[in-house]
């Protein structure tokens, strides 16, 4: 199992798509720093009265909007690129036990996604605090201890979305289909939730992946779910997608 895990890690690390995705995440971390610099300079130009009333999105906000999509594409391409190039046949020939191969691939994707999510969000958060300094800007001055659950939940969400992408990519064997499905889940359904009649609009929105992180961290203004149920639902997305992918992988020819 160790050899298979190391092999999957090498394949994921050396893939050009992985390098581009990580570079994109790094670019958005830089954008977070630019945003913090802009807010700091904007705050300096305000009168004391307006400075006291200024509210701005936190430093990590640009990354929060794009990190799930980047990790979704990472998970999808980790498997669909092998089908597209024919490498999957070689992988199955080397590791005939498909469950072991899939578990190793899921471990490598989940590890890279969680590390990328935690590191990028943490760096964006730290850069924002460093750039803003002692300026009394809302959402830039809250204690780190209060922000830590939110940052950790973002890293966990990134890993879950990547694993959902891996599961969908395995089941569909289509990059376009899997990415489209994830975009619907992450961006389209949250926009459609308010169209439902009350109270189903709030209940449906609460179980969507894009709204679970803040409920896990306890930051939601009027949460429908507690931290533990929200965490279980988030993990259920990954388990369901991976189970579907594994079933299809075992039943389908390479």
C-alpha cells in the first residue's frame, strides 16, 4: 500500500495540471495581499469618522471564492487525465486491486488539497494582518483564536471538494461532465435555493457545501445546522462521491 500511495503522489505532483492549479491558488493568495494593501491605503485616506464605520471583506475573501473550484478541478483531473492519456490501463496493470489503487489516489488528492487549502488560507490571512497592521479595520482585527475554526473549516472543505471531484471524475470519466456537475453544486444551487418556499429555502441552502464551512466554524449568523451535523454532512459528500466512483471503477473495464 505504501508503494502505491507513493506512486500516486508522484503522479499527482508531476502532473502539469496540478502545477497550474497550484500556481493559480498562489496567484489568488497574491490577490489577497493586493486586496489587503488596497483596503489599508483606502482606510488611510478616510476621516476618523468614516474609518470607524468602514467594513471590508477579510483578506482571505478572494481565495475563499476560488479555492473550492481549484480543488474541484484538481480532484477531477487526478483521474480523468489518466483515462484521457490511457495511463489508467498501466495503473490497473501495475495495481490490479482497484480498491487499493483508488484509496491511494484518494489519499494523495485529499492530502494535497487539505495542505493547499490550509496553507493558502493561512498565508492569505497572515499577509492581510501583516499589511493592515494596527489599523482598526473590521474583520482584520479579530483575535486569531476566533478565526482559527473558520480557517480550519476552509481547509477541510477544500479537501472534501477535491475528493468529490475525484469521485465524480471516476464515475463519469469526463472532465467536462464532472467539472460541470461540481460547478452546479458549488455555484448554481446556492443561487437557486432562495427560490424555494420558506422554510425549505434556508434548509436546502444550509446543506450545500458552500454554506457548511461557516456552520462548522460556528460563524453563521442564523445557522440551521450545528457544527457537528454540518461536519457530518460535509464528510457525507466526500463519502458518497468516492463510493460511487469506487463502484463504477470496480464494475467497468479499464
